[in-house]
C-alpha cells in the first residue's frame, strides 16, 4: 500500500475502492499529497482574500499582506501541478493549479511590479482577465474535490461563501 494516495470509501457510485489510494474509474490514481495541497491552497486563498476584502473597508494594509501570502501559495500549487504532471494524472486536476499560477504571475506584475490601479476607476483590459483568472482558479481547484471527497469539497464551498460574502460586504461599502 502506497502512503502517498488517499483512501476512498466505496460508498460513492463512481469510485472503485483500492486500499491506500484514491481511484476514480475515469481518472486513475490521484496523488494524495498533490490533491490535498490543492485543497489547502484553494481554501487558504478564499480565506486570505476574504480577510483582504474586509480589511479594505477599514482602509488598512492587511490587503497587501494577504495578497503577498496568496502569491506565496503559488509555490505549493506549482508543487501539486508538477506532481500531477509527473504521475500522468488527468488534465482536469492540472488545470486549476496552472490557472492559479497564471493568476499569481498577473497579480505580481500588475499589483506589485507595475503598480497599476485597475479597480477604481475600473480598467476592463486588466480587471476582466484578473478577476477571471482569480475566480477561475478557485473553481478549477475546488471542483475536482466534489468527486473525490464531498466533506472536503463542502469545506471549500464554505470558504468560497465566506469569500463572496466578504466581497459583497466590501462592494457595499464602495471598496470592493
């Protein structure tokens, strides 16, 4: 039994139980460390950005620190991406971390290197791809967990709801 793959219960219809690893009939083996890394990344991104949105209302610099922490999460996301690719995991598992890495590159260039103000006033040429990559990465990293582990997926749903609530709160105060 290999310890780097997650166990599943045979109770869900599309799963074949194999001790020591997660196996989905259509996807093959899914590396344990990589999928849990992506799960941790997506949930930390949700929580950090939720804190960032709320901090915008207070006008403090927590948003900047949260953004830097989110950028730092590209390291474990890239680890997971490489692990998925090395193991030949289905591309549906690779795309979330890849889109997140693309978002982080854009974030670093736009917010920290060029320091472009694109939110207010809105600059659609920057804002649309920025927001699309951000929310796209959250969806693409979180969605595969639905088929793998519903409990972990529900945690991601909860942190995503917290993110959206914080975003709406900040938008309601004119600083979204």
